C-alpha cells in the first residue's frame, strides 16, 4: 500500500511539472513572435484636429553631400512631379477635394546648391474646388538633411500640410558630414478643427498615382474601461468616455449577443452566461462620428483571481497535507 501511495505522489508531482512546462512554453512562443512592419505607412483614423501621416517611397533618390545638392535641378523636378497631393472625400457619391496642394508651377531657389535658406514660391491650395493663392509655404532643413515643406491654409476648415523628404531608411547617414540620400516622402495633414468629418484618403500625385488606404476623420474618440476578468453570471460594468474623459451617454457596449447602452454616467452592464474571452466593443452611431474602442474580458467559472499558479500552490499544499497525515499514522 505504501508503494502505491508513493507512486500516486510521484504521478501528481509529474503532472504539476508538465503543466508548468507547457504553460511556460506557450508564453515563450507568443513572446518569440516577430512583428512585421509594412515599409509603406498607411494613415490611421483620427479625431479632427489631429495629425494624419502617410509615408511612401516614390521619390527618385536625391544625393546630398556636405549639405549641398549634387544635382539641384533634380530636386526641383521632383517637387514639380511629386508634390501635388490632396486629402479627398466623397460627397453624394462624387469624389471631392477638401484640400489639395498644387506645385506644378513651383519655383525653388537653392543658393549655391546648398540646403540652407531654401525659398519656394507659387504654391496653391485647392479647397473645396476653390483656388487659394495666398497660402503660407516654407521649406526648412532639419537634422540629417531632411527637408520639410510646410503649407498652412490658415483656415480651420482645412488645416495645414507638412511634407518631408527624409533620408533613405536603409542607407547610411554620415554623422559628421550628414551626407544622405533622400528617397522617402512623408506627408502629414494637420486636420482643421472645423473640417467636415467623414471618410478620406490621400492621393499623392496625379503622375505617381499613389493613393493611401481610406481613413476616418471623426468628431471624437470613445475609450472603454472595464473588468479584465469576471465570473460567469456576475455583473461586468463598463465605462465609456470620450477623448477628453467626459462620459458618453447612449453609446453601445456589445460583444456577440450581449449588448447594453450607456447611461448618463457613461456606464453599461453586461452579464456573461458562459466562459470565454470576450472582445467588448464601444460604438456610437448618430449624427456625430465617434471612433470606437474595444477591450477583452475573460469570463471564468472560478472566482476571478484564481490563476494557474494559485492552483499549483493549492495542489502542492494538499500534497503536503497528505504526507503529513501519512507521517503521523506511521
């Protein structure tokens, strides 16, 4: 009988070790996954007044040595061909330009082929189909020969554009001479605080024909907060606020067949009837466009907080108690 008892103890111990090993292996496999990043950065949804960025590698490499253009005419030609861009949206099924910058007749002054004190003229902004020739435009040089063009409409309905020629991310930049090759273009739209919200996309140039993915310029951003773990049948209370931390009333909190509406305090309650990990979403659809938010809640059969480690400790505690009782009997 003593032999069978020892065999039982060994079996329990082996099972505990195996569970630990498999759990750690699962964590390690997730941690070891490599994140893959698309070299062309597409814009993300934003709240109006925020910045929207779009990066693409469409520019002919422009060599810069010791702060001077090797071929200044090449830079001017590139501006002529590339820097025509717009943030576009659809009205009644027709494509409409809310803001565009046209530089086909641009003139750039490059004193002594250098990057300092670049001057640029003949910039036009096209806003809702109307041409504005009085926009402010400025070319500046930053670290590592990055050249940035800022075009400000000075209109809260349209905002401003910032376009940067940035050094080749795969090439070497000499830290002493700052020699570099410009090959990427990053476009940043600082949306106006009073733009008409909706779905947009970037078009970089009629010549290049490079369009971005569509993105939303919204009136606000929802933020959801709630329990990460609850037991089956327990109340899970979620709070929904906007980007300024103010409660959002009449927002929908849902996950699958479970759904509730927030009250004046931005609170909504869900009661899950089965165990699973639920993706809980917050949405609000009416005349005001809100970007949604989500979070995950794990619904367990056990009391929340009961983890694998706690279970293992309980198992080892029970094993110790059995051994103690056996010793007293002996």
